[in-house]
């Protein structure tokens, strides 16, 4: 492996911070990166669906209390999923890039 092909842990973490899964793709873990992007998108859709339920309840379109309850539950499930996936994505990208750098340095010595 050429020195310029070694991923920088800080760049990997920054890319995953900007968009979940990009740091994994930068590190060469394409399948893991695309999986994280998919689950991040699903979490975002659940969050948006919850927000829509809450909005329509407040606006008066859906009057049963169950719409508000489902909206709150879906919103927080989506938000929790996005936070967990984001933290995992950032830390995984950083530590994987760091392991790649350490392995390169051991081979180089």
C-alpha cells in the first residue's frame, strides 16, 4: 500500500460526521458505508413520519390522541436511530482508519 492510499483518521471521522457512512466508504468499506447510509435514511424517514403525525394533530386534521402518541413515538425512535448510527459511524470510521495507519506503520518498520 502506497503512503498516499492510507486513510487519514480525522478525514474519515469528518466525512462520517457530515454524512453517515462516508467515512467507511473513504476507508474502503463500501458495503458497510452503504448499509449505514441506508439505515440512516430509514431513521430519517421514521423521524419525518413522526413529525408529520404531530403536525397534523396540532393542525387539527387528525383529532384522535393516538396520532399524537404515534407521532411522538416515531419521532423519538427516528431521532434515537439517527444519533446512534451517527455516533457509531464517526467512531468506527476513525478507529478503522487509525488501525489501517498503524498496520501500515508496522509493515513499514
